[in-house]
């Protein structure tokens, strides 16, 4: 059933802004298209193929353009970006470097080239690129990365660890320790980096080396502080010498009344073979080795892309619409799917409850009931979600594709994943989904 007016769907982004979980450490969050993509794209137009999420065809088109014009900076930039989305670092470095050499004004390619190095923990190589963009956020990260001495992201301890979920709702949480302190509760959210509460940062003695302003919480601007963490322990694994951020945003309590010490997600996850075992209520981290076991029997394997610095993407379907590009956001509260009203209206079996509107940062949103949504063979029926009426200007959410350049039909979130275990393989770039 569509929830009644006195039981609205939670406003996930309002909650996360209050908790600080949605603070962006890199590029903007991925956005959804405001209109349907064309039914077809010309084979001669790789930009349209890319926008439609037809990446293999787009790359062939860009490479054809390079054969015709070896000085086509845009084609180099796009081939490099496609490589970065799949963590093909050698190709990303080669083509993005060429794009920057041909067009020194291409700030986006400079940032993506810097991200190529950041994902490999090669911060010193990212610093001069970020310096050259002359943007406040990049300057803040230059200060942070320049203060990392020695080897970053040193991983010690066991080959794998399994940490039980402390909570399942409103989002999963686990215990972790900061700088050798006692275990504390952290939200798990694939849209998060590593974010502490201000109290946790002060208790751990973490010093701010830089700050930058961006985003709002309850109509107030957010200032993010950047520092270096000596130690972060999850179960039997310890990570040393890693970047961290925090802010003074007020956080709601966990269900037991205690305060969360922060959140972590994809920037931690991509250093491991990571499983969020919803069905088994546990987080599993495995060292990234060739022998690390991948799921097999009863598992669906989907392609995985990483957009921005921490936004996982795959392909999914809304009813019979798809498979097309979607994001994977495990931190959505009370929702299995976020999309737009325009997309929801064109999908058979989707009901938009216009009688009970909510509001998200001045834009109307409506509860929806989705008859069927799927990621590969992982299917959920009659699940609740949210549809936005229009774009939220300058704010993460559905409505446009400018941030990443390709359209997404939806964001799959917390309620969808509850019957499953999901594994993020950022080496081979696959998303595995296993029914529990």
C-alpha cells in the first residue's frame, strides 16, 4: 500500500545531511535524467551513446574519432573517463594525460586524472593536478594529501574480517575504532567516504589541516574539515595513515539512543573485496588478492562502475524498462528506489501517490509503490520509493545527468537489498548479488 499521510516516507537526504553522511568529498552525486533517453542513438555520435549508458559502443566511437583526428582532445578525455569508470588505471592515465596536454583549460579531465591517482593511493601525483584547477575544494584536498607522510592506506591484521551489523534500520551500522579508541558505531553507506562526527574527531585527537564549505543542512551551510587519521580498525583489520573528514552537523541518535561516531562507505570498500551481507546482518572485508573468494553458486554478477570518487553504478530495470544505468546507494532510509515523477509515470506498475506530497529542499516529492524492480535476477516486488517532481538546483538528487554525463533511471537503495548479500569487487569491477 501507499503509506498514508500520517506515515510519510522518510526524507533520506534531510536525515543524511543532519547526520553528515551525505557530505561530498569529491564530485557531485549522480543525477537522474529529466526526460527519457532517445530510443536510439546514432552510431556516429559517441556522446549520445555515452549519455545513454552504452559505454562499449561509445568507446568504439571515440576511438574511431581519434583515428580520424589524433588531436581530438574531447575524444581522449572521454576514453580516459570511460577507463576511470572501470578502474582501468593505465588507460585512464594515458588518455586523460593526453587530453590535458591538448587542452590545458580542461579542468574536468585534470580532476579525473587526479582521481585516477587518488584511487591508487598515489596522492603525491594528484596534488599538482588539483593545484592547477584553482578551485577551493581542490585546494583543500591539496592541503590534506600533502600532509600524508609515509605510505597511505597501510592495511594490517587478518586476511578477512566479519563484523555484525549493530543495526539494520534506519541504515546498517557496525562498530569500528578510531586511533586506538574504544569501538564506536558507524553508519554504512555506499554514498559515504570516511566521515567522523565532530565529537569523534575531537576525542580521537584528529587535527584539521584544511577546510572547505559546500552543501547545506537545515538551510545552514556546511563546513567540512579535513585531516589525517592514524588508525581505523574494523573487526580484525586495521587501516593506518588515511584521509578523513568531519563537520559540526548535528546527528540524530542511533535506535538505542547513542550517537553515531560517523559513517564510512565506498572509499573504504574499494580497498577490499567488500560484502554487505544484509541477509546475514554483517559486513565482510577481504584483502584484495587473486585468491580472495568471489561469490559463485546462486549469485548474479553485474557490471560495476565507479563515478565521482565514491558513487557505485550498475544496470537495473524498473518493470520492463531497462536494463539501464542506476546507482547503488545503501543509505536510503525507508526506500527501495528513488527516481523522478516523469520516469515513474511511464513505467507500468508504478503508482505515484500525489495525495501525500512531501518536500525535499523546496522541491515536491511523492511516495511511490513499485510493482517490480530488479538488478539482474535480483527482483523485489511491491516496494516503496520516492519520486521527485523536478530537479533540486545545485543539490544531489534525481533530475539531470550533468554531473557524470550519463543518464540514470533510478537509485536503488536500502530496502531493496534486505533479502540479499551484495559484494563490491573494485578489482574486476563486478557487483555480485546473492539471495540470503
